[in-house]
C-alpha cells in the first residue's frame, strides 16, 4: 500500500502519545514506514512556530492540560513537566538513524522508547547511558550509540530540509503521497486514507 513518511522528534510529547499505533496501522494496510527524525526546534523557527517556553502563557497552560487529558485517554503514563525537557534530541536522533541503517531491532519501539524515556521515565535522552539502554530495549546493539555519528548528523539535517520542503511544521507528522497528517490525534484519519475511505 505504499509508504508512510514519518517525521518525528525524539523529545516531542505528542510523538510519545502516538505510541506504536502508526506501526499497527501500517501492518494492517501493508504499508512501509520511512522513519525521519528531525530537529523540531529548527522546524518551528523555519515555519512560524515557537518552542513551548516562548509561547503565550495561555497556550502554555492549554498545552499542559491537553497533554494530561490525551495521556489519560490513551492510558499512557506522562509527566507534564519532566525533569529533562527540553534536552538535546540530536544524540538520540543520530542513534536512531544508525540503528535504522543497521537493522536487527524494532524501529517503532525505538522511537517510542526515546520519547517514553523523556515523558514517562524522566530520563535524559542526551546521555549516552540512556541512549544505550533504549537501543538495547528495542533490540538494537547498544554500541550503535558510538557509530555513524557523522552520517547521522547529515541525515538529521537532510530530514529537516526535506520536512520543511514537504510542508511539515510539527511532530509527529505523517505523509502519504501528497496527503499530510499532523499530530497523533490524526492517526485515525491516516488509517482511513490508507483504506481508501478518506
């Protein structure tokens, strides 16, 4: 059924709330997922968005309420103000890129593992030990945290350029052909599209 281009950030709470539903949807429809971690802060700067700390207090307050509601609805543990947010998402993203190239594990579990580490476990995904733990838990060689850093950096940068060019402005963001879906709350629409109903 084609390919889902999945633009995500390893520090995005809404990427965390997506869980592994994308992988379940793709499996039901025989679709492939192209995982594309990208720099969400740079994307905001390029597309008119703002990081949470720079938003109006009204928007900040709403975000916290919405995160808590969505987490309850999805039965996912979430700390709305985790100890290590924001943190540098680049090291975990480079490790993800290296792991996806190496194979041998579950990339969906890896993406969810990094975001869960931030939002449910209050761990710093910029730390090598945390990155290694998350890699291993998803079935990848933890030594991947030490390899492919240059290639990871190049791909991470290229993913940002591609994302902006294709109309991405937040995370998670899913693209199938010319159809774009923003947010974990649009996964049902994505599935309807894959089924030819939307």
